[in-house]
């Protein structure tokens, strides 16, 4: 459990800051919805998922914990969509659900990349 907590700390903080500022910006200026789309969000999701997985494996977790870290982290974009954009901003449920699933998948895919990179580089751990 310790590697998972250590690997998730900064990616969680980062996504909370990004999500909160994204919601606030779109509440202030709704036209940003047309500018901040999938092409803008996907690189953020991939990097966050990769960072979570890599950090978890680097902290001593097995490769499966990297995927688990990304799956857990992927719940943050889901919450942002359903609570932030669905309930607070009042967007339609179909687009909110699609965006939530897109966010979770993006972070999970990033976790797959980060797990692979950590395994390839050895993540600083000595192997027998």
C-alpha cells in the first residue's frame, strides 16, 4: 500500500489543481468549453497516468500496482465531469458521461505507458 500512496501523491495534487482551475475558468468564461477539448485534455491525462504508474513502481510496487494507481487516479477526471461539469455547470448527461469515460481511459492508458517505461528502465531498483 505504501508504494501506491507515494506514487499517487503528486499526480493527485496536480490533477486536483488542473481540474479545479479548469472548472473555474469555464464557469467564468463558458466559451472555453470549445477551446479545451479532447486534444488539449488527452496529453494531460496521459502524462498524469504515466507519472502515477511510474512513481508507484519506482516506490517499490509491482507492475500491477502501476496500472492500479492509474485506474484510481482516473477517477478524478470522472468526478470532475460528473460533479463539476454535470452538477455545478449543468451540462447534459450524455456529454458529461462521454467526457468522464474519456478521462478515465486517458489516465489508464498513460498508466500503461508509465508502467512499461518503469519496467524498461528498472526504475532505480536493483534486481536479483
